[in-house]
C-alpha cells in the first residue's frame, strides 16, 4: 500500500485457485515490487500475462515465470482483455496513458491499481471507456502470494468483467461504490491507519531501548492480545532483526502517500495534527542514509 503490511499482515489463501478462474489475456504495466508479485500470482492462476516496465531489466526476470516480456507498451496491451497499471504515481500513469489507449481493445478493462489518490484516479480515468479504480492493500509478500486486498470502485458491469482477473491476485475484494475515486480515497484511509500503526511500533521499540528494556518484551507483551496486530509483529520483527534494508514498502513511497492524504482532505474539516506528526516522523528518516529502507525504519526517527 501503498504504505502497507508484510506477508503476515493479510492472512488468506496461499494463492489463487486456478480451478475457479477462467483464463484471460492480461497486461501488467509496472513490474516493481507490487507489479512483479501480481504478475506471478496471475500466472499461477492460469492467466496469460504480458509485462512492461520503463526499465526493461526489472521486467526481464518475469520471463522465467512464464510471462511475455515486452519492450513497448502497445505490444504489451495488444489483445489484452484486462490491463493493470501499477506505476509509482499519477504522473507516471498519465505518461503511459496515450500509448496504452492507442493499443487497447474497445472492450478491454483498465484496472488502475497504484496509489494515486482520488484526484489522480479521476484524472487518469478521464476519457477511458472501461475503467476501474482498484488500488490494493498489501505489499511484497501478499502480492507474491495472491493475498492482496483489492479496493474497487467503478461501473458494476466493468467490475464484473475484470473480477476473474482481480481474484487471481486477491484474497478478497472490497467494493467502494460506482464512483471513480472512492476506492482510492479508501486506500488513503487504510494507509493512514497502517502508517500510524507502524510509526507507533517504532516509537515503542525506541522508547523501550531508551528505558534499558529489551524491546522484544514489548512485542511479547502485546502478542495475541486485543491491541496486537500482524503488522505490529511483522514490522517489529524487522526492526529487531535489523532487516529494514530489504524493503517491502520503502520510505519514499510512504511519504508520497501521506502527501496524497493531505491533498485529499485539504477541502474537508478533518484536523490533521496526527497526520502532521506521522509525516514528520517518516520524512525525518527519509532524509537520512536509511531513505531506501522499509517503512519500519521510521523507528530511527524517534532517537535524537
């Protein structure tokens, strides 16, 4: 998520069930952490998948998993019934839009799954005949395991047409309504909670250390109780194992998404003091040598 939990954060089946999914021709544009996992889950589900990435070398390994690796957007989306975009932001998505629309078939569905905010979703959808606003909850582990939670808004018939494909990488689907942008708004609401929770875990671990406690005691104390959460245990373990250098969701993505939150609520009556503190905590670490670490590295920002 965009910020989002690790493999244990969204328990569910260990992959899609090929027996319940009709094979489709699917194009995946953007093969970073999320896109690569989605592509592999779709291949396991029995779909025929083509992939494209701006940096071709990041897409090439998917060829060994059975994907068709393309060098041109038009080649990737040609004859696809569903096109999934998982690019970094709205700007990157808008950059590919003209090339994508040139080659998409008239009945193809564009499933926009990156975290681009409600305004970005509406902008990208403008002029597209069959479009779904469908961001996902989860990061590397859930994407690879077909356990993402898909948040979907758009016309019911379009959603129904794309559902067999979405099921190929999702443990469940949450329908947010027919209006484009509602799913992207829900994604920001969910990310606000996750980002706050991870920052809270980081603060407690830093606090435990400063009070001369073994920080593992904190995780043990909340484990299995009413205030425990899988993401708390997963990110807490990453901090204690000093494994934040292998990111499931890196700090720049968290900061980008928090910026989208501020944009989304700018015209509302929501007070943002907590969001400001959360943004400051992540930005403080993003400006250090830990910039490319997992979001769990936020804990370092609580130390002077």
